[in-house]
C-alpha cells in the first residue's frame, strides 16, 4: 500500500527512503463507500492500522556495519486512506497516530470511517476515532484535519455516529469511548454534553431516524 507513513524498507541505504520503516497495513473495520468529493463516482474510505504481525515479524539481519537494527515493537501507526474506484488510484492517504507496541494505548483504529456533511456546506467530512482516544474530522476532498480537531477522549473503538440531535439542520457527532462515556460533539469541536452510561462502550451507537425516532428525542432532552 502506497502510504504517507514512513517506516522501514529493504531498499538501497543510500536512498532517502532507507530512512523509513514500511509497515504492514491492516484493515480492522468495514470500509466505507461514498462519493466523498462530489465527483459523481464512489470512493472507498478505509481506516488502516500499521504494525508487524507477531507471528510474521521479519528478521532483520545486520550485515552492514553502518546499518541499524530495527526493533519491530517500536512501530504501530494508524491512518485513513481514500481509494478512487473509477481511476483505481489513491485520492489521498493520511497518517494520524504513531506509537510503539509497548504502550498501553496503541495507534490502532477499530472503528469504520463515518462520512457525513456535518455543517451542510456540500463538502463531506470523514470522522474517525482512534485507540489513543483521538477524534478526528477530515476534509473529504483531501484528508486535511479540520480546525479544532483532534479532540481527546478515552480509547475509542466504536464507530462514531452522526445525527441532527439539536434539530438545527447541522449534524452532531456521538462518540462512545471505552471508559463508558457517551459524548455529543458539534462540527466545531464543542462538547455539547457527556454522560457516563456503561463501564465501556465497544459497539457503535446506532441512530435510526425512522425506526427509533424516540432515541433522537431522548438525546435532545439531554441537550436542554
């Protein structure tokens, strides 16, 4: 996978890319299909976690006295990529988090990307939460991180839900983290309310406007 995350490879050490460590990409959640840039055809948006599989970690042989041994436990990363299904090429790729495999919270992404036009300006945003507890909102046209983001929460494994909770035609984000917090966030990064509901929340919050309209009204009451 051609990506912006620089890690390690086996290329000529004289080349600039020899400073990088190229990681194995893993897609741990369902990709999202959407016309993210309003070009009339679909793109595939994926959350990618980069790490070395424990059973398949490559053996780095140091045959060059000038080379450096690689500790493969030092590299874990997460990012978002957008694949154009028509042109069969990457529209954009973005690196978000970087940690080691030795930390309690690792730069993994378990939730699916959420695509929505949060503020009704005709431009789609990509919303994702990471295992570092960071909530990102990206511009769907180029992957740039939106102003006021990321926001810090506890570890997020759930897919972020969106709904017009306030009834003002803009969409709010409903974030569920692993500390049991349910948080409502607007498009400008303002936390409208937060509630402690369970010990942890793994599964995404389902918002069915038609079948479960009473849930929306319950969330509105919390905003009052």
